[in-house]
C-alpha cells in the first residue's frame, strides 16, 4: 500500500515537471542571415508569432545592422513598427556577430541595414497574434 502511494506521487511530480519544460517550446527562434553581395537578409520576409525571437547573424565580411529607427532611414517607409511597439536597432554587427529581438507586439515590422542603404538592404517581419 505504501509503495503504491509513492508511485502515484512520483507520477504527479513527473507530470508537473514535463508540463513546465514543454511550455518554452511554443516560442520559436528564427535565424536571419545577413549577406554582403548582394547585401540582403535571408529569409525575407519572416513570418512568426508573438513571443518568438529573431536572431540576426552577420554571415558576411562587412558590418551590417537590423534597424527600425526611422530617424536613420533614407525613407520613413523603410523603418516601420506596429502601433504600440518600440523601435529597435541592432547596432553594428561585425562578421559572425549575432543580435536577437523578441517580438511582443503583433503586426508588420519593416527594417533595414544602415550600412547598406545604397544597396537597398531591407527586410520585413510579420508577427501574428
Ligand atoms: Cu548590411
């Protein structure tokens, strides 16, 4: 009898633990590579959900950024975030550097690379609710 009670409690603990471990699995991380020639983001556009993270990786030999700061954009349509969302800027990423951003507000984000404005290096993230 005593043995059965212990087994039951053990199963309950195991169940609670597996539930807790499973929860972060719903949020995903998508990697976006930054290339030099041509200067571009791959993949683009990216479709994710609220709570997901995008990690940009500089796969080139030059400096890249991912920014939604409209004050540094050549055209305001290059840097757009949904209502209620803050703008973000990776800053300068050197070859091999990474930068991540977790999206909490749904909508369409348009971003660009401040060092490849002339090449028109732009990207889009679509965040579903
Ligand atoms: Cu760039």
